[in-house]
C-alpha cells in the first residue's frame, strides 16, 4: 500500500486493492500517524481501491473526526463506481467531500468548502 | 443451472479474499450478473469478518465453512462457524444521519448484509454452532 506522496504540500494517501478487515488496520494506522503529527489536511486517492468494507468506512470516519479536531479535513477522490455505491448505501457521499481527481481534491482545500460542509451549515 | 459447492477456510482475515474469489466464481458459473455477484461478495465479507471478530473473538479460533447453492434464479449462501452464539439483536443499528458529527457505525456490517440480501437469518445449534443463511433473489 502506498502510504502517500507529497503533492504541492498536501499529503495524498493512495491505498490499493481491498480495504477489508485484513488491510484496514495498516491503513488506519497510517492515517492516524499522519494526522497526529499535526498535519490535518489529507487527500485519499481511491483510484486503485477495488473494495471497502464497513471496517474501512469506520476508519475513514475516525480519521475525519481526528482531522476535524485539528482544524482540517479529509477529501476523497477517484472512487470507482463500486466503491461509490458502498459510500452511497450508508450516506457517506454526503459526509465526505468526494472529487473526480487528486487535483480537484487538493484545490478544494484552498477554499475549504465541501459539499458536506455546505449541507451541514 | 443448479450449482452447489462449499468452501472451508481457517478463521483468519487473510482468507477474506479467498472467500470473495469463491463467491465470484460460483456467481459467474451460475450466470449471475456482476452487480449481484458484488452485492453477495460484500454481504459474505461482512458476515465472515463478524464471525472472526465476534463469534471467534479473534483469528485462528476455528474454521468458517460456506455452502453455496444457485438454482439458476436464487442464490442461497450458508455460513457456519463454531464460535460463540451470535445474537443479532445485541447489535445496535447504526445511526447514519449524514449531518451529524457523531455518526454511530456500530452494526454497520449487519446493516450492509440486510441492505444487500433479500433474506438474512441467524440460528444457533449446540452441536453444530452458528449458521447464517442468506438469500439473494435473481432478477
């Protein structure tokens, strides 16, 4: 799993394959380590993720709460139709800012306005 | 086409991908479409993760056996384990209110199983252990 590459100062996590009960602990640990270092803005590139289970969704929610507590957020991009369908089933498409590309997700941080923020306000 | 097959694997998370492959092959052989196969794969993944986490309360505590019956229209999956009795009523339903910061995701796996399958039925027998029977009806 690629735990990230610096892109214009913003970290981009790019997990690969299945995010299931086997792989989520490592994914979650990587997110927590990053966020606990005080860097609260994070893009997660789902382009190479084929599946995400409920444990993966819980990890995202936990990481989002941690990021928010530090004044930041998570932004997600390049979700496959299958992964997007899973997000839709539990309403996470309204919770997370979801973008078509890494660049769009990074750009969204400059305004710090997401569809979820707009709806929540 | 009437297809019956079974798979037994150790109760370890590393076998979840093997189970997903087993479901995919069974679904393809039975002629089910990709959407249906994906939905059953996800329901079974959540069910088997729950077996390891809740029934066995850890890895390497016992086996998981899946039986799969496709009659050309409906798809019946049974999952067996010898762990602690599972009571679905003890699992709170998730609170998925999208605008709340304190979304509760306990029971999310069970929620997916009910969303994705047409029938979900748990039973326990002192001798044979837990049985989860799930049915996905073909279109």
